[in-house]
């Protein structure tokens, strides 16, 4: 049983101003796995004041000093990776192999990337007779979701640290453990007092107190669209910068070639990873209409082959994060069935033999792009297959969505893949499985604004200053 009752404020572990706790439930067992404290606005006051004080000196540190600190964090992070993986499995149900692999690895990747970029990041650049400086924006509130907890926190913390900002992290209430360990890592690595602070608690309390706080300069948020809208409203009162990484309903276009079966199989397995709880998941699989039977058979076989069960064991898919998430997904599967979509794998209820835990069947529908299950983000292991007549039609369907976070195109004809990628209205497109820590990540349309990852992630945390008369 875990007990994390203190917050990290001003370089120390401190008790909450007003003691209040909440239980954390293991989604695989439905049993309580631990207790956390829930913070209040009084804790936020202390943390923001500490971050403001620390900004005065941290913002003036040199590139080398920040690199030294990031390297110290890297050593500590490496040492505690197994604990992070275990915590992630326990808090949000990712299978051990995924938690210890990609989950923890994404955090390490963002840290390594921050180190590489900081070495050469242009904090000052003379253009003609003008010196352009990139200066840290100030005190940042970092508000993160539960679905990829290390990815979401690390992609914010390390660029913020590297650019000279100070920060308050508000981790998700559903997945608080890995953030607590990360705070211990930062503490052990010697982050100066007040530079990094962490308060656990409810979004409506801690998140709102941060978004409305006059001494917070920026909010970086990853999460759902309604909360992103609320934060934007709250932050507008004090004209803060707000970075939003929101949801998606991303298209995965499979081209008409000899690799169709393999590509559909890979796309389906990818969709079921992390129980479908990935903002950039390729949840709309677009295949040539003339070969839809072949594609459907491949997707159904791939979904049926996904092993679901105890995430501490050797399975491909664990539970979804909570009962509430389970209910939302079941509701969408029901609406798919009621709306006439053709179910080709999975369906309602838990997989056979799993009576406890929030386990969902890997589910595949064949449908059209105008149905609810093709338009709304389900955030579960539910894939929809949609047929296209030709490439123009595929692109039309791909772009016919309110979202624009990610896109995928797989096929043998590299030139055609690139031409398709150029016409997709999304911020991040993977061609034949391409992946890059330095590639900016963020959404068009209602998937958000701003860009994280790599150098563009640094740009989020700086103000631009022009100093004229440098001739
Ligand atoms: P959520 O929006 O419910 O919560 C995200 C965070 O915001 C949590 O820490 C929560 O406590 C906090 N919060 C809640 N209400 C708040 C308020 N009024 N003010 C300030 N903060 C508040 O999202 P979630 O359920 O944790 O995550 C799932 C959603 O996140 C999905 O929609 C998914 O697509 C999205 N997501 C997007 C990305 C991306 O990079 N675009 C990545 C991961 C998840």
C-alpha cells in the first residue's frame, strides 16, 4: 500500500495546509492501492511564491549549470526506472512490458532530447542591428493527464528547466504515483529549492488555483478539450500564455498495395496499445473500399490476438484506467451497435475470464465517417474501419474531423505516402512508423495549440525580446 501524503514545495517535502486525502484504485484489481493528499489553494500559494522567488536566480543560471543539473537528473532517473515502471502499472494499468519500456522510455527520451537541444539552443541571436533574446517566460503551471504519465510530465518539465523557468506540477489524480517518484528524482538530483514544485489534488481545485493565479506566467496543459477550454478562460483574466495538447480522432491511411494485410495488422495492434488511451492513436483506419473484406479480416484477427489481462503478467493489454472510463467506452460500443456499425471483433462487456478490473475487449467496427464512433474520441481500445474509393477520398475522410492531432500513412510508394501526408490537416504524421523525439508534436484545429517535443518544446517556454541598436 502506497502512502504519498506530502507535497514537494520550495525544495522540501511538506504537509498539506489543510489535510485531506483520497484513495487511489488499481484498475486491474479494483482494490485500493494507496492514498494521496489532496491539496488546496493555500498549498498553491506557497508553491507559486517559492517558484517566483527561485525564478530570480534560476533564470540567470548558465547553459552549463542547467546541463549539469539535467545530467544529474538523468543519472537518478536511470537508477529509479524500475520503480517508475511498477508505479505506472499500478496507477493506470499499463502492462509491465509497456510501462517499463515505452512509458518510462519516453520520459528518458525527453530528458536526453532536452540535453541535446540545450547544448546549442539559441538564447541570443543577432539579426542586423538587433539582438533577439529568448528568455524564460517565468513561473509555469504544468497540468498533466493520466494516460502517458511520464511522457506528459517529462515533455514539460525538462524544456521548462532547460530554458530557465520555474514550475509547479499538478499531476493527474488517477495516476499520482509516478509523478511522486519523479519529484523524488528531481530532489535527489539537486534541483534548487523552488525551481520545481509539485502538488497533488483535484483539477478543479489545484488546476483552477494555478490557472487563475496572477503570479503564474504560463499554463502548459495536456488533457481533454473541455478542461482545456476552461483553463483558457481562467487564464485569460491575467493574460497568461496557455499551451494546449488536447484530444484526437486520428486517421491511419493504409495504401492499396501488397503490404495491406501487414499494415492493417500493425495499425490494429498499435491502436490497442495502452488500451487505446493515447491522444494520438490512429483510431480511424482508412482502407481501400475495394479491399475492405481483406482489411477487416486482418484487423479482426489482430484484435482477437491481443492478450488482455493482469498487467503485471505477460500481456499486450491491461485494463483501462477507471470504472468511469470503462463505462464511457462501453457506452460508445453500445452506440456503435445501435447505430448500425458492423462489429467484427470484441464488443460489449469484459473479455472472457476477467470478472474484476476495468478490462475492455479489443473492439473493431466497420462504419462510415459520419457515425458517433467515427467522430468522437473514445479513448479506449475501439478501432473503426472506413473504406475509401481513391486517394482524394481518403484525404477527404481523413480531414473530415474536428480534430487534427496526428495522422499515419503506410504504404510501399514513399512518394505517394509523402504526398498524402502533406495534404492531411494534422500536426504530426508518421509515415511507415516514423518516430522522432526531435519532431514537434501538437495539434491543428480542436486538438490544441502550441508544439511540444524537441526544440519547438523549448520555444513554448521562452519570451522573445528585441534589443535594437546593436549595430
Ligand atoms: P482531463 O482533462 O480530465 O485532466 C487532465 C488534467 O487536468 C488532470 O491533471 C486534471 O486534474 C486537470 N484538471 C481537471 N479539471 C481542471 C480545471 N478545471 N482546471 C485545471 N486543471 C484541471 O484529461 P484526462 O482524462 O486526464 O486525460 C484524457 C484526455 O487527455 C483525452 O482527451 C486525451 O486525448 C487528452 N490527451 C491529450 C494529449 C496530447 O498531447 N494532445 C496527450 C494525452 C492525453
